[in-house]
C-alpha cells in the first residue's frame, strides 16, 4: 500500500508499561498499583507483547522500502534522526524547522517524570515471553540486512 515507510520501534518493556499507563489512566496519567496487580496486566502483556512483535515482523515482510528508527535513538539524537528520516522520505525541510522541533522537544503531551512502581511488574514468565519476541524481531531485522535491535533491548 505504501512505497516507503519509517518503522519506529520502541523497547517492548518500556512500550508495554507506557501503553498500560495510557490504557488505564489516559495520555498523561499512571496506572494504579491496583491496575498493575490485577489480572488485566498479565493479560495485557500476553496480547500486547505478541502484537509488538507481529507489527514489526509484518512491516519487515510486506514493507517495500523501510527505514527502521529506534525510539530511544530518536529521543537521544533527535536532530540527526529527523534528518535521516527526512532524507529517507526525499523531502526538503528547512533547517530552521528541524531546529524548532529540537527546541520544543519536550512538548505538553507526556507524563511528568518517571513514576517508579513499588514492585517489579514483569514476572519471569512475562520476561521469557517478551525476550522470545525480542530475539525473533532482532533476527528478522538482521535477516533483512538491517541493524538489529539495540543491546539494551536484548536479554542479558
């Protein structure tokens, strides 16, 4: 359907936590301890972790021309990643517009600060499941001669 696409991949552990927070408490809120300890959390991990992997794998399988960008790289090196994305799309963007994005990187629509949970939300079973998906996605990226997942994603 598309001639080219930018595939943005986020660490699935961080993605799961962020999406569960959004699902339970909206775009700016945090899930309660009760949410994390409910049956809803393990069910969410089981379905969303496989969705994370299948989403990437489908784009790798069906995407004609892809640029893979890792969310954490985008956060850390916003300007260079945006330049790479714009170049990939073969679009001319005024340097001032990119600098404007850089100067307004924080924006209004994100959760304030990292709210630490008082417990580890991921059980060993959840970690095993997520890690299997990570390894599958990493292999698929490499099989397509793309850079694999960042080391921070990979199981230790």
